[in-house]
């Protein structure tokens, strides 16, 4: 597959904006910076941040075992997804494929960019991609296939052989969104980046790393794809405070691992407790930090929990999710509160 054939011609021809900090290469020690029209009085954030997030990428590279040149960072994963759509999809011409029920921002970002969305529902029995239907729906203008694994809101991971089949047979970019991968026993697709030139993996610091507030998304792909994404990203898309906080959080790996273990243990405990609630018809297996349940009346149960001070997500309007609620795994105390309220209703 020739990735250059998939990139929009206007993007290939684009001359990127060169920021002041992009133009300067070398040590910043003992230098006087009069190049970027910054306020000269030091308050810790008066200078523009590193546009390539060099120090942060080195740390991520060590943790993820992926070279820095294969990493792009975004203002949340949503910016990464938006950049991918803008890179590959010609407005009012190309399309992308999503597999409902899935993360809602794929469709929103496609609509913002005037890109058609082709929807192929997951199988109703196992919430797995229907490969034949996907390939039959795709056409010459299909540029991106989004696979959310573990999937939101169903919580299940897609089978590895299914993802591999799609990587080999879909004639475009396959984005594997691994926002919840740290809660799964399945191996990340990062280990197979070199095998598939059309593979893009996205991850985030919002879930397992507990830094949703700083908005940092990660994109891993071939150097060819990353280099082009760097051409179109805003010059200073990751602010200085986010970079500092991300480095601080990533260096606390032992704490992160402990919290992941606690969340998984609480997930198992919650799963068993929910099976004993009379109006819950099914508790779906989960590889994420949430559990989806099917109840007798989702709208009613959602409102009852709100009245008792518990906010969950009502997914009943989503395809294949009639009367389904999505429950985030909280602390032990929060989960006990949820269970007690379920049993009282």
C-alpha cells in the first residue's frame, strides 16, 4: 500500500507554518530569545512551549517502546482524530467507516470536515466487526476505518485476527483507538506498527493515567504518516503546563499500575454484584474501566440514580444498546454506593 496515494493532494503540497521555535535548533542554555514576540518577564509560562514536545516524547517512547519519530501528540485524542480525517479525507468526496455502537466523536469530526460516514453495525451477538459487510460497504473513496478496541460503550475488545484481516484487506487507513487498552489483557497493536503501513494506533492519558484534565492524546504510526501530521497540526498544540504535568504523571508508573490493578479488581467485584440486581437483565463482559448493563427500563433507572446523586451514562439510543446503561468503575466507596442504590430501586 502506498500511503502517499491516500493523502489529500492539498496536504501533500502544503508548506507547513514554521514557528520561531521550529526554526531554532540546539541548546537553549545562555541564549537570549528575541525571536517570538514573547513577554520577556519570566513567570514560568511566558515562553512558547516546545512545538515538538521533545522531552515528553522521549519519555513516552521509553514507556511504549516506540521511537519518538513515530509519535504525534494532540490536544486530547480528539485533535489527533481530527488531524487524521483532514490528512486523508477530501471534503464532500471521501468517506470513512465506523462500527456502531462506538465512540460518538468519530461521526462528529467527520461531519465537521464534510466527510461522509458509512456505518456498519457490530454483530448483535458479540459486538465484533462484521468484516464481510465492512469490505462490501467500502469503495474507492473510503479512506479511514475506525476500530475502537476495547470498544466504547460495549467494553469488549475486538478479536486480533479480525483486526489483522481488516488491516490486510481494507484499502485505506485503519485507526485502532486504544483509549482503554491498559485495562485489557490483550496486547496493544503498538507492537505491530512495523508490519502494517496503514496502521494508526491512538491512546490517551485520560483513562488509566488519570489525567483527563490535561487533554493529551497520543498517535503512533509510520514516520511517513507522523511527518505529514506534523505539517498540519497547530504549531503549539500542546501547552507548557500540559507537557509538564504529563511528564510528572508518566514518571509515576508504579502508582499508575497500582490504580489500574485496583480498577480491574473493582470492575470484577461490581460485575458480580450487578448480576444479583433484579432489574438488570445482562451484565456485559468488559476490558475497559466501565461496565455496560442491560436493564428493564434505562430511562427510568437513569433518572432514579440521578435523583439519588449518582450520574451514569444512558446509552439506550445507540444501535444494539436498547435499555443499556454504561457504568464507570469508581473507587471502592463509590461502587458500593452504586450497588446499594441499585438494590434499593
